[in-house]
């Protein structure tokens, strides 16, 4: 025996296609051009509902067409009507469906969570998605009630509660996706820029800042250790470049161009490399395991003397000092810019042998002007040996010019192809050995 479903309140939904409605042929024709005939369709449905009650009985109704709903992110849902009916007394669901001219499966009774009053509010709110901001927001004026209720007043009276509910629902929904987001952060699929460029991810971050920081820190450790392992396996040569020129020489732009071109070259090899632009006061506080590290206008005392040596050690396995926590810094290439030349820069570190710093920089790039035109000079760091009567053969380090150009783009392309990329982005790991 089929169980009878009775209630006072009913919701129904159906596409606006004639095949889905059990109406007279003349009435079905209204559905063939529903945009033009929407008012007549609503009136027809209202009149059919009124046939279920006595003339003096009051029935509350609200109808709307949804023609902008999205499914699976991009697909527009077929236009369909949503209806709310509140009878003065209990009715059989099958009887209501018959009056509407739709299958029983298209009619339902609202869930009773929260009591009868809240059930009515929820059912009416759904007509324009007032409590679900992720869905298309229809306007209250699109709802037809045939003066059985003032729908716009209803929405305005409950607007604050709807917004609170929507915020809570959004928080719950985003909380469910935390694990997936953290997984993408740890694997490097999501960066901080990705998070702050996405409205939903920003909302998620705002409510889970500590967890996001832990995920980004874990990603930085994994990325740095992966770079360390590749370095120790001889898959690339750690490379350091010292770029200098006066304050208006464009050295920062020049250094960033080198970094961006390196990232593009890596992308062509299907590698997702990133560039880190350090902060002057706390150079590695925000480091996230980036492969290209730009040390822009750092002072000689921005790092401790020992940290300079650890940072540029070809087999670096030390943790750098950081203000908030220790971070493992392991890039493939370091680009340091300064207004002073490399000798003057490291000579300021007192009581230290300057050679131990010079030998860790593979190349020196200088930008200067001659005759109103900028020139770019590329030098290699070389080891020299000289005799000494007391100590025998002494070694020290110097720079030797190997390339000069006045066209910046050609200069960058040539030094990348001939010197830099073969070290940090080799085609074959076996072709690389550590210095």
C-alpha cells in the first residue's frame, strides 16, 4: 500500500517544456515561449491550485523562474519554475501534483527542521537563493505571489538573518575543503599569490591563518629539501651572481629580468619554478622554497658573516637565521644586487678573509654608462696562485671579464644560454658536477 503524504506546505519544481506538463494543448503552447508568457503561466498555475480549496479559503503562493542557475561550474541549467504553496489545511501530495499537472516526484513537502515558522522562511528564501550566496542571486521582484504575501518585505525583514546564515554556511563549506587546499599547498600547486587572488581562498585563509602558515612552511621545507637533494646528487650547480651599478642604473629590473627568464626556461622544461624577492630587514622570513632567490639591495650586515657562507655553500645543509623561525634556504641561483662592487661590499665584513666570500660568487655583472649609453659587463670569478717567500704558493680570488654588450636583451640571452642555464637547468644530470 502506497503511503499517503499529507501536508499544508508544498514545494514544486519543473522545467518549462511542454512535455513535462499535463495540461490542455492550448495551455502547453504557453510554455513554447515562456519568457513572453511567464505571467500567464503563473496565473494558470495559481488558478489550478485555487481549484483545490473553497472560494473563501486563503492560499499563500510564490512562483519564480530560474533561468541562470549553473551546474558543474559552467553549464547553464535548463530554465525551470520553483513554486511554494501554503494551504489553509492539509492536502494529499498526489492531489496537489495532479492539480499542478506534474509528476508526483516534482512535488515535495518542506523539511521541518527548526519548526513550522523556520520551515516557511527557508522555503521562501530558497526561491531567490537568499541563504546561499554561492548560487545566482535572483531579485525579489521576480517572485510572483498574486498578493498572497509581500515577498520583498519578507526578504528585507529577514535579510540580516539570511546574511548571517550565508556566512556560516560558507565557512562550513570552505572548512570541508581545507584538507584538499592544504594538500595543494604542500605539493606546490597553490602559492600564496594563488590564495590571495581567489576570493574563496582568501576567506578560507582569513579563518585559518595559522593552519595556512603551517602548510606553507611545510611546503617550503619539502621544496628546499628537494633542491638540496638534487644539489647533492650533482643534478645542478649552485650559482651565485653579484649585480652592481649605481642607484639609477636599473640593476633591480635587470636582475628580475634574469630571474623571470630563468623561470620561463624552466617552464619550457615543465618545471614550475618561482622567484623569491627578499626583504631588507628580515631577508628570509617569507621564503617558501623558491628556486630563484633575489637578494635586492641587501647590506653586508643583513646577514651574519657565517650566514653568508652557509647561504652560498655549494653543499648547503644549514638553516638560515630568520626572525620568526629557522628556515631551510636552498635555491638553485642567488642574485645579489648592490650599488657597491663585490670587493667593496664584502670588505666591510671585519676580521674575515674576503676570499671566502668572493669564491662563492660565480659571476659578477656590472652596469655602467659610457657616452650616455649603458653597457653590461659579465665577469667570472677565478682562482689565482702567486708565490710567497714565507708561505709558498698562495691562492686568492679575482674577477675576469668575459663578455660585454650594450644591448640588455641580447646580453641577458647570451649569458643565460652560455653560462647560467647550463649550470642550474642542465639537460642531463650526469653532465653536472659540483665545483
